[in-house]
DNA sequence: TATATTTGCGAGCTATCACTCGCATTGTCT
DNA sequence: AGACAATGCGAGTGATAGCTCGCAAATATA
C-alpha cells in the first residue's frame, strides 16, 4: 500500500519465455480489472491469475500502476491502428460519407471489449504514469488533424487545431457513452446513433451560410 | 482495507452540532481529495483534516465511498442549480444566443473549483454508490430536454431524446476538457472556445438544408 | 437538578496491500 | 558437459488502510 515514490522501469524481457510471461501478465491484468475492478485488483491476484509468481511480476513492472499503464498503452496502440486503417480506407470518399464511416469505425472499435473500456474510463485513475499515456492520445490528434488538412478545402472552420481537438473529444465522449450505456443496442439504434453523430460533425465542419 | 459488503447509510444528523460535523467532513473531503488524490485520501486523514475523530466520521458515513458520494452529490446539486438558473435567464432569447449563454454558463460553472472537478473526473471511480449519483445527472437531462421542447419549433432533429443526450454529453465533455487542459486560458481563448461549441451545437439543432 | 439521549473521541484491531529476497529452475554459450 | 546468465518462484515483511468499541462530553428532556 505504501507507494510514495515514483518508480522506474525494470529490465525488459529478452528471451521468448519471459515475453510470454509479460503477455500473460497483461492479459491477466485485463481480466482481473474487468472482473473485480481497479481497487480490488491487487498485484498478487493478477500474478495468480496469470499463473505467475508475484516476484516475476515485479521483475518486469515496478508497481501496479506501471502494469496497468502498460496494458492501457497496448490497448491504445491497438485502437490507434484501427483508426489509422479506417482513415486510409476513407481517403478517397467525400467528407460526409467519410465521417459516417469513421464514426462507425470508432463505435466498432469500442465494442471489442466494452467491459475493459469501461474500467479504463470509469475506474483507472488518470494520473502519474497513466498521465503519460495520454500523450499517446496526441497521436490520435495528429492523425485526425492531418486528415482534416487534406480535406481543408471542403472544410470551413477558423482553426484546424481547435476543430481537431473538439472533434476528437466529442466523438470519443459520445462513443463511450453509447457503448457503455447501451452495450446491447440493436443494429438499428446503432445506425441511428452513428447518423446523429455524423450530422453533428458534418454540420460543424461544413456549415452552410445562414 | 477490507470492504467486501455494500453498506447502509448511518443515522442522519439531527442536532445543529452534528450538522456542523457533517459539513466539516464534506469540506475536508474536498480539500483532501484535491490535495492528495483519491487513493491516498484515507478516512483517518479526512477526519483529521476536518478536526473530527474517525469515530465521528463513521457515525455519519458507513465508508469512504459513501463519504465521497455525498460530496459528489452536494457538488452536483450546486451544478444543477447553476444550470437551472441559466436556463431561466435564457428563456426569452433566440436559440443561437441562448446556446451561447448556456455554454458560457457551463464553462463558468466548471471554473468554480477546477481542481475538485478534475479529481472527480480523473480519479474518483464511478461505481457502487457513485453510480447512483449519476442518476442525479438524469435531472440535467430532464432540464435540458424540457428546454428543447419549449423551442421545438426552432429545432429540427428527428428525436428530442437522442438530441438531448448527445448535447449533454458533448457539452460536458468539451467543457471538462477545456477547463482541465487550459485552466488558465485567457478570456479571448475562452470566448473562442465558447464560440466553437456554440457553432457545433447550433449547427446540429438548426441544420440548413444542403 | 437528575436522567436519558445524542454526539464525539481515538487507541487499537484485523485484513490486506505492495513489494523483497534468497534460492530453484531453465536457457544460452562455449 | 560445464559455466554463467536469465528467468521464475512464493513465503515473508513492514506499512497502512478501513473500521470498531468502550467511554467521555455535550445536549435535550423531565
């Protein structure tokens, strides 16, 4: 319980065996987090779930926070890859269609493991090591902004930076809210939701002189 | 540390003296939370900060979670009152102006105690007792929806319910993000931000045939 | 004033947590 | 095979957390 001082990384796994251990620990962390929540997810419990000793856990992660941070980082990298793919698939479409597809991609991405997503959102404290992880969110920002830049002539906003940050925040919040509060929503409702978000975004990016 | 079973409320304060104690505890909770964060905010620490014994704390709050829940509830009631006032002040304005004023009110509300707000947002786990608190958020939803209903003829959205939920989520997320990431933003930037959010919202509620 | 009730106290109990360390096992290199 | 390094182990340690309980002080009631 006593963890006042910030911690440094440990040795990184070099042999295959240890890499398996690390993966097992991350997987176990995800399972334990979704099963019992952040507070009750102790390092002992996670190690046991992973079929690994606590000692091994601390060989690769200096503390619980670093462990969770690594899991979040892995998760974020996956999400980022999905976004990147979606942006490529959408490169040649007109903006309105593209936005619709992107929003759908966001919703689908969040539906992969909603329980884990929910824990990240509702329980994992975003501080310390975890705060650094948000820097990885900056990559999302960059990807979206560079996409908007390519479509600059179809878009009429004062400032691409604020537009990007507004869009990323908005779509993320709405997607979270939808997936968390209506995890079993039928396809029709999901389509409706995507439609509404698309209208919101397109209306913002391509306003019509009134 | 051992708190497996959910807990019931304790006796509520009847004499003035005890009400003072309860208030002191809530105030201390806010101070401790913003100072050391959720994890390190122990009940002993909170009681000491309040100038009250742990025993007294547990006379009114069955556990730490209930204590924090009570604080969040108090905070939410204050926020709700601000929203309610803002809606009244805006009743007779045209929609676009009204939205702008409402967004400004939201930003101002979050600027009252940004540190506390941040703790609520980033650290306080939204589960158990805290989940019930979100039901109080339903009141926000109801207020906004009834406002939109009064303006139904100026608005063109398919469904007022989804529109309400989208607007509440969006404005809240954007406001949070702005206040947390730019707590010291100059007035000009704040005005800009309010402008953008207003454009986003108005563009959604009053789309122009394209 | 005498009695009953409410409120306040805080040392201390138990549970649990994060984390260590000396030793055993497995893998690599020559 | 032999030597050295990498990895795995898990009982044990110290610290701290949440929470209780017996008693004292303050307030209400008669």
